[in-house]
C-alpha cells in the first residue's frame, strides 16, 4: 500500500507486514526445538520507547560512543560524501544519530527512512521534516531485512545515495543474514552508492555482559515486551511474570544472546496451539554479533562494497565504516 497523505512529509510508502505475519512467525518459532522469536518484533511503539531508554543507560556504551564518534568525524564525513546525496536510513532508532549525520553532510537533498514500526517511523520523519525544512523527507514502513526496490516517490534522478545503518544493528543478523542484507543494500544504493555503517567490536566480556543487563532493567523490559505483544496483539494465553530476561556473551560464536527463560514448567497458548516449556527452558529472542574490523571489511567486500575509511573510538569499543559500491 502506498500513502502520500502523511502530513508534513514528502511521501510515505506502507509495506508494513500484516499481523498474520507476526502470528505465523511466532507459531513457527515456538514450534522449534530451541524456541525463538525474531528481534524485529521488538520494535512496536512501546518497544521503540524502551530502546530509547536503553540507549541512555550508563552500561550501554553503544549509542553514546557512536554519537560521540560521529560528531568527532563530522568534518571527514563532510569531505567524503557528495553534496546533494540522498540519505537512506535503515531502522530509524534514536534521531540523535541521523541528526549527527545530516548536520555533517554537505547539503543533503533527501532523507528516506525505513523502519518496521509505523508509529515510530512517522514520528521520526515528521520531526526531521520539521527541523530540516530544506530537506525532502520520505519513509518506507517495511521490514528492512527484506529485498526493497527504490521507491517511485523518491528522487530517481540522483544516483548519489548514502545508506546509513547505525547502532550496530547489523549484529542482530547472523553473518550469513548480514551478507544477504548488505547485498540488498548494495542493490538499493546502486553503482554510485555508498554505505556508512556502525559496527560493534569484540571487547572485554564483562563490558558486553553489563551492556545487555543494565541495572535499571530497561533491557529486561525490552525483552519481555515481546511477550506483552503476543498477549495483547495475538491473544496469547501466558503469564509474563513467569519469564525472566537472560543475556550473556557466547565467546564461541562471538555474540551476545538474549533469551526469555521460563521460571517454571508451564504451557502457553497462542493461535489455538499450546506450547510446553520446562523450567529453565528459553525462548531465544536476539543475537548481537561482534566483529573485528578486518572481519567486517571482508564481509562487506563479499557483498559488493569497498572499504574507504574506518574510524574507532579511543577504547576501540565501536567502529564506523564508510564504504563505496564496487
């Protein structure tokens, strides 16, 4: 469905997955030996707000480190990016990041945001449109991991497209999924396109474990919000208090794993089906893979991007990569 009637922005393309997709995915995931729910379903309106709280937690270094690094390298970004580029942001999370980029760029011509959460997406693009009145702003409500074509409503004449994927969200995908996603980004930006992407780095395990187990409990609430969505939107018969958040770094796979662990032996009902869980059994909800700089450059190279510049913070916690389509 296409809808150009969202007040305050240039265009809005609604490709949001239907509720049935959420139900089918949950039923399939809970039918597996290791029960799972994809992390893309974290981001309803409430989940997006909770994630904003996570980004401000003292233990969660990712957002503040990335924004500080973005501000530090603003001058270099200004020199690298072509004036009049179209910025395509995958997953419009904290608007602080896109603001840092837009403020650094030389006269960007257009901003196109892609996100699965319709309400969060609309709020973000309206805010950007109001604060950057010279900038044409558009949006696509979609699962950004899906294959997407350049929308007819966007500027088709300019081939200087800059894909922006901050927050190390690439880590939520397996390396195989990340490769496929980067290939799709390469398709969308075209032969003259570029990519600016944030990638979390391998580091001390204690730093990683603290980041996903903040003392205020925001990450736990974020994880448990999946169960609230299942209960409210899918009519799931379950007791949210009978689950607890668990996150840990799996060194063998170089990833943080998040799980919802059953506190007791129980059965939950969804969509006319029953799913039994043993005490201590988990629903796997998210991975966050960590890379070395060399590993990520090799991965992106396979997907069709050449590395032009890489920056890291002083602690080597986080990296930002500027890449060009091969």
